[in-house]
């Protein structure tokens, strides 16, 4: 089955620690995205990548980092510099970045809680 | 960036129609989308409309697009309890995808 997987589903972190969220897709999509979801605020874009070894900051990139060493993988690191990291994190992918090929497919999400 | 606005909450009785509205500022999107999110899950694509269309019907779903007023709506006919979820409108602008704030639909049995 083709799809996007995120792990873990729930993650707990102590203040001051970095943590990495996994996102893998087997859809052969070129583009991948990370969003943060907070209640009543919709989805906000953290980072996106249109091609391997390249990525761009989204609207709220501060305190986060990413890598795109393989087409199918786009891990997100939440660093200790992120002041309010408790949120629901969603990974998405799309075949490309124009027209209908920008249509996004989502993973099941990771809920991060900082203790 | 794009501003996409939706009402936060909507309640309807089972069997009634639901109408979820969305307004946006950037009219350059070729396609506009509606996504559904069930509790604790990712977003699922429900339907989309090409920007040169006014209306699209897909079983119980009807999408209306008013480009002049930059207004998109999603009508769900015969709403069921399984339709309870958060609904997002969305559209691409450049290389990014902008989502509305989401409308939480509650269906009352």
C-alpha cells in the first residue's frame, strides 16, 4: 500500500532536549512538507522540500530543522530553541508543486508534548 | 502569504444539509481543495474544484466557487454522524499550500 507514515504517534520530551520526528513516503512524490497544527489556528507551514538535498523555510521555521537526503524521507528536528513546541505535527507530500500535482497527501500525524 | 478564513464551528442535525464557507485573498490558485480531518488523524482529501468552474458535485458533496467574491463553499447533503470532523479549505500559491483555519462540524443525532 502506498502512503505516508509518521512515527511515533505520541512523543514526550523534556524541556531543553532536541527531538526528531520521522516522515517516510513510498508514493514517489517529489515534494514533502511539515506543518504544525494548534487548536483554532489551522495548519502552519514549517519547512518544505521540492527535491532531494533542497528545502525552504515556511512561515514558522524558527526552532526547527530538516534534512532531505533521500526522496522518501523528510525528518523534522524540533530543537530546544523552539519556545512552544507542544503541538500536533503533520507531514505531507505531493507529486510536484504546480497545478493539480500540488495536491497534498497527509500522514497520520505525531503529537508532541513537552513536559 | 495567503489569508484563508473559515468559521470555527458548525452544528447541524443528522439528515440536514451542512454548508461550510471559506474566503480567501489570493485568486491565483488553479485548484481549490476541501480536506477532512477526523480526531487525532491526518487530513484526507475530500474533493477539489478547478478555478474555472463554478460548481462541482460529487455524491453528497457540492462545491461552489465564486471567484469574484473569492468565496468557496462545501455543501454536505444528508449529513451523517460520521461527517463530524474538521473541514479545511486549501489552495496552492506559488510553491506553498495555504489552509484555512478549519471548521469543526458537529452532527447531532
